[in-house]
C-alpha cells in the first residue's frame, strides 16, 4: 500500500498553510505529529511554541541558553529553514521554505501577521571591516533586526543588521534591504528603494494575491 500519510507530511512541510485547513480525520494525526516534534525540540534547544504552530521536520532551529527562539500561535516554519536565536516570532507568522535567519547577539523580532516568502536571508550581525587584520579575526557587531506587523517580505530578499522593517510594509522579491523601511512603504531593488505606498493604488501586477 502507498504511504499516503508520509507523502502528506512531506506536502505539509513544504506548504504548511495547508495544515490549517486539514479535514478533521487528517488533523488528528497531524496535530499529534506536530506536538511530538515540538516537544522533542523544546527538550533539546531553548525554543518555545505557542498554540497551533507548525514546524517542518527538516527545519533546523538552534537556540543555546540566552538565545531563545519564541514562536507565536498559529505561526509556521516550512521545510529546510535555518534559524539561530535569539529570534522572536509573533502570531500568525508565515516563514516559508529555505529561509535563513541568525539573530546574532541582539536578535530578530518579527511582528504578528507577517508573511515571509521562501529563501529570505536575515542576519542580525556583521563583521568588522578594519584593514589592519583579516575579516575572520575581527569582532562581530550586532544591532538587531525588527520586522513589524502585517509585513510581506517577498522571495529571495536579503535584510542586513540594524534595520527596522515597519508595520504594513512590503519588500519585493529579490530586494536587498540596507536602510529602514517606513510604515506602508513598498520597496524593491538592490539596494531597496521606495517604489510605492500600500495605501495608494496597489501594484497588483507586481504583487499578485497568494496564500503564503
């Protein structure tokens, strides 16, 4: 017999939003599966899960003492993500596959209702650049990264240390964010620049509706 449940788990790992619309007969085993994964990880790392979270089995979360990873209710982390604390994730947050976040010393904070597409890179630390010695021998700095509420970050975005991505803003696919993003702004490019405002005429041809 084909192992439909194993394939279903694989599908959920790469498309976790489907977890929240499972039929009752599937939700029973999926909820038990998730509870076991999350309890086992919380015993090994400094990770906290609120109610109704989803974690793909291939996501790698590392949180030493003092580097807590906190995940709010109804939030998910998809397949092949790497997350190193400290990271605080709000409620109803989507982190899609193959994202890479490192909180450095100062940490990453992600607000409620934010959606992060695949392959997003966020690093809350930086190397020293003094010419007096090799980069690898220099001390790191860490200012932290804050992402507000109701933010949409497109696929392949890079965000450098020391920035705030303000509430309700949108970062277009492939952008490299090197400056703070104001509320409601739409930014794009490398380096990212403001190209619009969500409160004005929407750029529907650039930002089609999806379920991520």
